[in-house]
C-alpha cells in the first residue's frame, strides 16, 4: 500500500510542477517569437528553465508541508456544490 501512496504523491507532484513549467514555456515561446534569433532563444529558454525550477521548488515545498494529494484535493473540491445538495 505504501508504494501506491508514494506513486500517487509523485503523480500529483508532477502536476504541481507542470503548471509553472508550462507557463514559463509559453512565455519563453512568446519571447522567442517576438525576438527571433539567438537573443530570443536565450531569453525563451531562460524563462522556460525558470518556470521549471520554480515548479520543482514549489512542488517539493507542497509535498513536505501538506502533501501533494491534500493540496490537489483542496484545489479540486467544490464546497459550494455540497451546500446545494443539502438543500
């Protein structure tokens, strides 16, 4: 059972780390399109790497503090819909 729990935590860690990585990649792509050439490529890759590094740091901090499964379940929860069902 411990292996399954760890696998779920790792999958959620990847989801958390992917968000800033995706944002950094998109921003990097936009910068590269705006400044085609070596400067644009360097800035674009730098933004993508910054997003990746921020995502890794953030996901690891979440894992250590509250757990990635708990964090993701808070994001997915819809308490306003629970109140509708009670009425």
